[in-house]
C-alpha cells in the first residue's frame, strides 16, 4: 500500500507516518514546513519506505506529482491554530480552500482514496450537549477572523462531499476535537502545550476569559489508529465522523491538572481575551463530541486520560531544543490579568 500524508511533518501527521510505516506502507510526506518541521520526522527520516517532499499543496503540479501512484491520501496539510489564523487570515484561507481543492481534484483524477482532516471548529458556537455530525453550525461574523478557519474548513467539507456525490470520489471526512500530544507546539496557540510550557518554566499559566469554557481533549495516540480505520472503511465514504475526547474539562481545571502533574510552582492568571488575542477573537463556551458514529463504524474509543496526555506533552517539550516553540506570544503582554491561584 502506498500512502501520501499531506502535512506529514506536523504534529498529528508525523505520528500517522510512524504508524503507517509500522504497518508496512510506503509513505510519502508532502509538507511546506510552515508549521511542521523535519525534526518531527527524526524517527523515520532514514526509513527505506519513507520519502519527504518539501512543497505546497497550493501548487497543482506538486500535488499531482506526489499523489500519482498513491493508493490513499491522508490530507492533513492546513493552516491551523487559532493564533496563526488570527495573525494571517489570508494565508489560512488560501491554503485551506485552494490547497484542499487541488488535493480533491488530483485524487479524483488518479482514483486515490482520500481522508480529509477537518475540525470541530466547523460547529462554531453551537453549545449542544453532544455535537452530532448533523448538528447545526453557529458561526460569528465573517469580519471576525477566528471564523475564517471554520468557514474554510466548512467549504472543504462541502467540496469533498460534492466530489463524492458528483464524481464518486472515495473520500471520508474526520472532524478532530482538540487533539493533543507529543510534538504539538504552544506557539500557535494550542492550550495544552502552551500551559504545560508555562508550567515547566515556572511562569504563570495564562487561562483566557473566565476559564469556565470546556473542551474534550483527545490523545493523538487514540486518534491516529482511527484515521487509518476510517480511510480503510468503505462505509465512511461521503460521511463526516467526529473524533474527540471522552471527558469534558474546563480550562481552569486543565490548568490545575497541569500544575499537579508537572509538579510546578506556577500560579494561574486569568487573562481577558482581547489581551490574549487582540481583536477578531470569540471563544466557544463548550464543545463536546458525540463519537457514536466513529465508535460504530471503526470502533473508536478514546482511552488516554488527561494526566497521561499532560505527561506526554511535558516529556516532549522537555526534549525539544528550540524552547521558543513552547508557548505563544500574546497580542499584548499580561496587562489586566487576575491571579487566581
Ligand atoms: N486558552 C487558554 N490559554 C491559552 C491558550 C488557550 O485559556 O494559553 C483557551 C482558549 O481561549 C480556549 C481553550 O483554551 O477557550 C482551547 O484553546 P485552543 O486554541 O487550544 O483550542 P480551540 O479554541 O480551538 O478549542
């Protein structure tokens, strides 16, 4: 089996590459190394069935070159991270919309099976008790840049669905809910590595807003086998599947867990959203997946606890040489914060 992983030098992609090689695939990675890095691929770099192509999904010729001859394509390349989307909305829109259309077009042409990595962001501010794949999308103003990511990924999904219904492209969509694990960087705004980095340095943990907002974090080690399960299952074609963590936790409780697990002496600071991100940011109060479809179709059952996740992220951060990746730069440094612990 020949697999292509776009975005394979990224956090999730690099774990997927390792798993595919372990299962006997020939694996090509296409990555522009914008947020991914070669160091994420250190364990596989010299593997005889592995090759890395540095290039962009925005170039149809490059995409054609790497997809040709592949049986299946895991499309993970995207501009990700709330901080990055707010700082450079135009690049995010271009990469996430035009780049994905290139991948869809070429897969349709070559007959490769495609997995599109989408996101729970597409549900926007829908705070339903369990977000089902058919739940409504509740997005804020188009002029708030946070929503450009949800909009772009929504277009990607609609594109994929149309290629399936009109051309019979074998494509499946997964919506990832706050996937976390080793190699994830805090600098693009993801909360777990950002807070773990702060805890390890003894800096205050920056909890945005009231900290009462909740998320369901899932381990990359639970997600990767599910990605392969989905692409290998014909019953998932033309469908979207939620893949999220099993336990809802507030960001404040997450910060407390991080301090406990890392043994840090840091305090927790509440930081107003506009101090953290500047304008263009709106948060969602909660985001809880209904994983029933993924459970029924591919046996998805996330097992990793938040403590195990935090431990894995802490070990990974401690082993990185470039510590500037650990935490995000805030729009304005710690003005008007509240120390609560
Ligand atoms: N967050 C936080 N401190 C940080 C980074 C993020 O309190 O240093 C909050 C953020 O406002 C959100 C939650 O943590 O409520 C998850 O943020 P992330 O960007 O990781 O994911 P998403 O918002 O996409 O769920």
